[in-house]
C-alpha cells in the first residue's frame, strides 16, 4: 500500500462532499468526506487514494523540503572547500 | 506533474545519493526495513538500489495487504461470486491472486460477474444502478484504505441500501511491525515508515519503536527524493546514536493523523480478536471487523461464509520473505514454479509484493539466463 | 511438408484470457502450439513471428498478414473498430517493410446488431482504406445467435509488396543501433479504458489509430538499408514489442525512460491507476531500430513528415543484460521492463 496521487480541486459538489480533481488533464470525482474537519477549496491540492482525498498537500512544506534537499550538496561542497583551505 | 516531478529531479537525486555515501560508514552494514509494499515497489521502479552504497541493505517488510491475505479469504470471497445475483467487485490488485479454484480474473473468464473497481464509491454506485443484484465489495488494505471503506458503509447506511455489502479484510500496520521486531531472526537498524498509512494514523503510533525498541523510524513519501531523504535522516540518527520518530513526508502527513478518518473507522469498525496473516500466522487485534450496527452491510453476515483455511504449499517460503528473513531469490520456488505468470503466493502477484517487484524489475539485471518461454513447467 | 510436424510444447489444459493479450502467455501459445504444428522451415514463408509472413511467388516479393479485432466499446474518441481493423493490418504490413495493396475482411456478427451500427463500421473501414491507399477487395460475413458473440468482431487479412531496399530482421540488429518511436505512447489504450466508463475518469484523449505507412515511407526514403527492424506496439505496448525484439536478437534494449513521449493526460491516468505507459496499447505508432549512422536522418525525416512531429529517439541496443529491456534514468537508476502476463490492471497499492 498505497498508491496515492496529488491532484488539484477544480470544482466542488455539495452533498455528499465531493470535488472534481484534476491530475494533468485527467478529471475524476473524488470524495472529500475525510477532510471535512477543514474542508478544502477550489485550487487546493489533495492526495487521492481510491477515489478519496486523504490529506491536503502543503505547498509550503513541499518547497521547504526541496530547498533543504537542494542545499544538501551545496553545504557539503562549502565544507569541502573550507577543509581544502585548512589542509 | 506538480508535487511529483520535483521529487524526481535527477540532479538533486544525485546529490542526495552523494550525501548518503558520505554518511554511511564504510565499515558498517546498515539494515533498514521499508515497511510498506508501496515503498518496495518504488525502490525497484526507480532503480534506487543502484544509487545506494553496497553497505546499505533495504529489507522488504510485510506492508502489502494483498500479500498477507491468506488464500482461504479469497476463496470465501469468490464463493460469493458464484451466486448469480452477486456482482463481485475488487481492486485490480486482487484480480490475479490465486485462490484454490483460480483467481478472480479466471472466475471472470468463466463467465462470473467479477468487476474491477478503482474505489469503493464505484462499488456502491453499481449497487444503486443495479437494484436487482447484490454488490459485494472485497475490501483490502491497511489504514490508508480502511477509512474509505468506512465512509462508504456510512453512506450505504444513510441511503438504506439493501443490495450492498463489504467483505472486510482490512488489517492494521502496528501489529505487523511488532511481529517483525519480535521475530528472533530479524536484525534491523531502522525503519522507513509507511507514508500513506501515516496520513491517517499520524506519527504517534510509532513512538514505541523508538522508545522501547531503540530503533529510529522516518515516515517517508514515495518519490525517489522522499526515500533518499528518509535514508539520510535515518543515517544521521544512527550516527548520532538517536532513536526517534521523524516525519520526512511533512507536505502530506500530519503528526496527529486525520481525525475525521479515524472517527469514521472507529464508528464502523472494531478490532477482530485475531486474524490470520499469510506467512505471519495468527496475530491478535490486527484486523478490522464491521461493527454489529452495520451487520446488514457485512458480507460475512449477510451470506454464510465457509471460513476456508488453505495452507500454502510447503515449499513456498512466503512467510520468511514477508518478514524479510529471506530475499525473494532465496525462496526455492522463485523464478521456477513461482513466477508472475503462474504465481504460487501473493507476493508474486501483487505489484508491490517483494517477489513480483524483484522478478519484474531487477533479477535479470544480473544477466541470469531467462527460462525458455515455451518450456514445460 | 517434409517429415513429421514438430512436437507441441504448449502444456496448458485450456485457453485463458491471457493467451490473447499479446504478452508472455500469447507468445507461449504461438511458439508452443501454432509454430510446431504449422510452421515449415522449408516452406514459402521465410520469416516467422514477425508481423507479416514473407512470400516469394514467381519473383513477386510479398508480405501477408492477418489480424482479428475485438474491442469494447465499438466506437470511442478518435475512432472505432472498423478503423482499427483496416489501420491495424495496414500497419502490420508497413512495419514489415511492405506497401499494402489489398485487404479482405470477415465479419462475425451477433444477431440483433443494429444495421446502422454495422453500416457505420463499414463506412469507417472504407474511409480508412481510402486514406491508407489500400483496396478492400472481398470479405465474408457470418451471423451467430444473440449472446454467442459480443456484437461485432472483424478480421482483416492484407497483402503487400515489399519496399525495395528494405530488409528487416531481428538478426541484423547490433549493439549501437538506435531505437526510435514515431510519437506519444499510450493514447489508444487509455482512451479505451476511459471510454468503458467503469473508472469514472475524464480526459481529452483520442485513440491514435491511423496508418503509419507514410511515416515508414519517410524513413525508407532516407535510410532504407539502415532500418534493421520495425514493429507496431499494439496490445502489450512498447514494453512487449521491445522485449520481443530483445528475445529475438538476443541483445539488450536500453530505454531512456524520460525520452519516451507520453501525453500529460496519459501520464495522469497512468499515475492515478498505477499503470505503466510502456504497457499500454497503441494503434498509430511504430518502433524502428536504425543503424547509428542513419538514426539522426531517420528521426529528422519522421519529424518532418505529417503526423511525425513528436517522434523521438528513445533507446539504444547494448550487449547486456542479454535478451532483456532495461530502462535507465539520468541519475543512474535502472529497472528491467518486462512483458506483462495479461492486460495491465489498475492498482491501488
């Protein structure tokens, strides 16, 4: 388990809480019933598993994560450079 | 694809792999278990073992809900498909799993009404549009999938549907991890935690692993960069002598989990006193059963289910492979009697079973000779 | 035929769906049952197991092929069974290095089928034949009781003339050869999946069904002697065709996964359903293996031809791992790409 894909809500349906979610041009109605404590809006990204939205996707966390990863190598390169001066 | 492509960036993957090589002590051998079958699949599909140093060994865990389902449960489900009034629905993953009298797909080929659904919503929709038939949904999955089944049962009750029931095979992940740690053959340094299960249960349920077993666990996403970053985080913990629960998959996993999902599960399901796991034997409090209030949507109560127990062939070593004690290639049947074409166990059928993943994506890389396609079996 | 037929090696007691899916099981049936009983190495057909049989008759160098078309639904965005039936056989001839000349067709119809449905398909076949420059010269019709077949099955058999200068064989493939694809993969299979309506997915996708003859001719004009092998990746997808190549020539096909063109919508549907675009059927594309010194020219010729703009260089022939297809990524990861057993199934795990 478990195949879950990010998709963007492009339309909301009221009852039961459904959304039309788009994944690079493919649209499917997705049940938003598991996110009713903090209902998502049009434009939000959600994680989809078996036709249900499991969680909101935080764009900020994703960016933070990529930023951490991108400087990973740079930090190391900087350290190596410093060591080079010291040896 | 947003939230996917960034995490497959080859340049960043290269640098993260360098960091892993830098962190891994040359004299030390690291044994890390990825619990979730989806992670096993991702590791092979993205060729991640190729970028890891040879002293990091990834051990495949039992988090494959298809793999751990005993054959008897499939036979019980398929017995329902024999009834002319029943439309038997299941996820695609189940379709080739061998039962004693054939797989669901083979039953379909014989003319029985067996249909693939992508969602339990599709199954309940079939019930609404086919009032003269009874739709059985064969539910499988860990806590990732159980809330969707729960919501579907709540909807069935709200609508007073009379022709829909669920054959419930949902299992829970913590008892499986406990069984691994209790196993005397198992030596592990840390865990790559199941990212999507954790969107539901959060990260707290893993605290005993860090606190009592002193093993680090990093809850991980499924893209190559997620897995590699999780390995970096595990190595850093091991280097520092820490054993903590960490969340790598913060863009999606809330520490406290999904309360609405947990509420729906609690309303609809209770824990079975025990459940048989293929390869792991009977484990108590490890599987979900549908509560009495929902009995009329519980296929096991609507129909009388035989409760067949079928043992695996003695030569099949599914249990040891599931626990990570054996590698797929070490099972005597691997690649000979047991291949994706004629699977003996579910680990060879399920796309995330370690045997299927290894067979389909990996083992011919070493240039082992392919058995002739037309050779007799 | 001289001597007794070879021994049947196919041991399975009955025919299963997988035997018709175009993957490993189909191959076992063909190699284990049909070939031993029907193939005569001393007979008129020199090549076997390719898309068409080669016949030398009184100095005429001909190709002969047949195909049976079964699809649900009969009509779908971008085409219908009739078009598939014509284009499919035209394409089999084209990728065998032959210019299609004539087709005969047979219909297996279910009693109760509406005439207007049959008429629509026959019309579609006529138009497809005209577009492809091939003549439909005859046919047969059988009708069976309602319930004994699924509305309409169409078989087409085509004959063509070998293109001068084009000599194709898996045995001529060498390490260093390049693999080209004529356009994006997966359009047809995903369109059909969505058209069945069972998965509640919507997308702006059409089947890619078309004759690939003009594109094959475009390559032949600039690189005829350098074309080693071609195939149209229908059921089983690119993965199956390339595995067939690897098995026939014994070399390794290294695939640059990121270079394989896939439309966004196909990619989205595959990600959602857990499918691999490499296993999805195509009805308007072909693969070609070209000697390295002509690969660029062949690619340019494809891209300049109408309908070939998205052609791409997707791989190379290597020595190892032998008889296997290996997909590689830019960060150094690799995976074997295998043939499927049966049709690809959506998954949730």
